[in-house]
């Protein structure tokens, strides 16, 4: 069976946490998945976990800096990511498990960059 | 006595903590099948764990004991003993993570209270820091429970090198005393000897700490005894016995299973403090403050 790419990637993101999480993810609400869309301000492809900061336009609050925690770099590299798979200025759609406390951030579930899944070379 | 089992095929939920595990189990099951080849995971039932009764240990759930093969098929070192060199996957349960509140760990009351407080903090979405979340070290026994590690085995010494946390553990096999000058450390002092084809390792001089990210506390008097044996050339079992005169009311036995990674698999760099900004892990909080005073020898 060939898995749809989106599903594959969803699986990747979650499995990645499981494979390399060095701390608890209890601050994220795994019962909820929300989607944010915006422009990448900064990508920190670094241990222990990658972080993607996205500027999101919020109708009520204006521009909001949204922090997304991903997996460990090694896990993502083994799954086909590159250090520059996501760059500043990229337009991204991101599914996250949001922070429980309502702060603008979440745990990465799935991301598309300029309309494409991340994973292979760019 | 039954022992608690931590299989390397059963733990794709490890490393994630949350109150309601049901939906995550399913997500991760899909992830496991597609990407991390965790064959038993899809079938992993959501059954509650049995409670421990007396010294009957709870069974953590599905696991896959490896198929035994004759020792003649193992790689051997120049001392004629099984050569444990290789890259091994311990699973991702992180000793006891998601499931640990469902296991009856024989903690004494003070230590059970710390654990309960830390589990509640996790349930409240505000996990308390530990030595791993603050990028310090797994230490023993946690190191031997998690992720990918490389064993470099010479007859006189075994080195265990983890990917996550970049930790190096030295196990002295030369029969001489070691670490006499050292104070207590995260990894302690490990010496080992062979009983037949089983490598028996004893670890002492540990710093007090937590066995898991949920927080199972132990004192600096804990002794970890491991019995590591090759089941077949691609599988190891590590039967671990933990004794602690203040934290545990009786010896606690757990089984870790390791699976050899595929040929060509390489350990990567992991500099934990490169960018550790994860929530719930402020670097200025000392995890030691969360331990009972009895965990620290000589504490007032």
C-alpha cells in the first residue's frame, strides 16, 4: 500500500517526537490540532529539537510570533529533511498540537512549505 | 519473580506525556507502521496494565522477545565472549514514561510522593524539569533504557555511547577496582564480569536523580545490577535489578531489550544545549531540589 504523502508526513512528525523527545511534551494539548498559516521568521535547525518561528496574521491581535517545536535534527535528517528544508520567508501551513496555556505555540504535526511537503531535497 | 519489560518494539509512545493517551496511541500506531517500523505497535492494545501484587511485577504490555540462537552464531571477542559491539536500539520508553503511573513501582512513601507530584505537574501541562530536559545527562539507569546507543566492546572495557545526550558510559571488565577517587556521578562507576555468556555489571556511586521524565526518584545509594546477554546476534536482553535502601522498599527488576540497528546506521551529533528552549525545562531550575533529602547522603 502506498501511503498518501500527507499521511506519511503526519506520521513522520509525530513519530519523530517519540523517537527523540528528551523532555516531556505535556505542555502541548494532544487532544487538539490547530492549523496556522504564515511566513517563517526563523528556522532553528538545532538540537535538541528544531524550532520554527512563524509570523501569523491574527485578525484581532495583528502579527503574532508563533513558535513550533519539532523533532530532533537527527530524526528529521534520517527522514529526508535538510537543514534548509525550511527557510526564513517561506510561506507555511502548519498543523500543531497547541500549547495548553493558550500561548502562541505548538508541537509540530505536519507542515507544508510553499505548498509542498517537506522531506526530500529542495 | 516476573520482571517489568521494556521492549524496543513497544514504545513508540515513549517520550510523550499526556493525560489522555487514547488518540495518541492511534496516531503513533500509524506513524510506526509507516516510518519507524514498529511492527507490533499497530496491534498494541490499550488494555490497562495489571497492578503489581507483592513482588509480582506489572507487565508493561506487548513486547517481542527475540528468537534465541545458539551462541556459536554470535560474534565473539578475542576473549571468546560474545562481542556486544554494534549500534543498538533500546526503544523509546525512556525507562518508564507514558505508562509509569500505571505501574506499581515499589517506592517508599517520600519517593512515591515526589513521583505523584511530578505526574500531577505533567497532567497539568507543566512538566517539572529533570536532568535530561535540562540537557545534563541521562545517567544510570535511564541511559540504558532509551533510544539509540553504540556499544564498543573490548575484552577489558565496554563503552556505551548514546546518541541523545552524547553520553559515554565506561564499564570496566578487567577485574580491577575503579573509580575509587570519584565522587558520585550521573553514570556512577560500572564494573562487570562474565558469568558464562552473561555480562553482569554493577553500578554504584550514582548521583540522586530521576529514572524517567515523569520522575521516578532515586537516591545516591542506588545500586544497579545488569545481566546482559545476547539472545541472537541482533538482539540483547538486559535484566536490570535496582536496589535502593531509601527510595525502594524492595529490589525492582525490569527487562530492557535491545535490537541491533540495520547495517550502515550511524550515530549523529546531538549537542543538547545548542538550542534548548523547550517548554517546561527552565535551565535555571535545579532538578535536585525536587528530591527527598534522604536521596542525598549527608544532607541535613
